[in-house]
């Protein structure tokens, strides 16, 4: 190897940007895909479509964001100003014989699919949310992003904090979400095999119906739930796609509605 080759500086690693994986232009194309951008898109898909799409836009964003975070190029709490200020949108348009799903970041389309459907369906247009996302809905969305993960003490603490903020009371309702989550975390701590542990989806499915009261998620709610999750997490890091992440994404999306 020549001396010139030895002295040649190594190029700095670059994060995966929107322009690398989506047909976008302008400012958005040069923005890195961040974990909180991906979380908002996951929340949007879950709220409008009832689930996150396998191999869809949210999945692509989550994969890119995870690689960027592992490489130390973005932080877990990072969100791009384009997504924060101009919003993330998932639209479902039903026309005779077809359903068109359009997904956008900052007003630019990042994904569009066309699915066949019965021709007797009534045409309709659904935005990301006509009403603000509630705490119960945000908890249900976590089922789509982290439902297969066993419940631990940090999950139980986050769910308890979320329930308290939804109801306005710190009293744990017997048989409610917080009580169920705590029981699941205690049970799981004594289990060795992952397949024997109670999963988050088993606790949070139909969360809205199981809450005695509910309210729209605010930034203060999300921050309180995050603090509760982190206090009980040995690694002091929020679970990817977990309860705290789900409420944070909901709070950001709600800011666009207000």
C-alpha cells in the first residue's frame, strides 16, 4: 500500500436520507430518516389502516431509522423539522373497485398503493385523524409496533402512567390496564423461556374500551409516560415502538390537528 493510500482520509459515514429510499426532492430529500419520524408514520398507518403495513412505508422508515441510530448518526429522540412542522399524512381513498392509500411526509408523497376492493363500496376519503389521537388509541397502536415483546417493569410503569393521565387519577383500577400490565410484568420476571411470557399485545389490545376515561394525548402526557418508562428501564432507553414512543408519536401528530 502506498503512503498516499495510507494517508487518504476515510470518508465520514452518511445517514440514510429520505432521498435515498423515496422519490422525494428538495429539502426533504437531504434529511436523515429519524426514529421519531418512523414512529409517527407507524402511528399514522395504525390509526388510518388499522395496522402497519408489512413492507410498507412505515416499515421502510423504521428499518432506515434503526440503521441510522445503530450507526450513531441520529438519536432515538430525533425528529426532522420537515415532519415536525409540516406533518405526516396517511390517506385512504375508496373509489369503485379500488382503494388508494397515499402516504406523505412534509407534503411529499413517499408511498402509494392501489388495492382491489368490492365495487359496492362507497367512496370516502380519510385523513390521518379527524379528531386528536387519545391515550387509549396510542396504547392500542403500540400493539402494532411492539406487540410481540414480553411485558417488563418499564412497560408496566409506562402503562400505569398512561392510565393515570387518561383518567386523571393515580388509583389503579382492579382488572384495568395498569393492574394487568403489573401482573404480566411480575409473571414474566419468573419465566425463563420467551415463549412463556405475556406479550404487550395481550395487555394492550382493546385498551380504549378498557380505560374508564380517556383524553387526547398531549406533549406533557407523552413526557410523563416516558419518564415512568425510563425510571424502570435498566438501560435508561425507551423501547423502540413501545408505550412511550407510541404516545410521543401521537402527541406530535396531535399538534398538527390543534
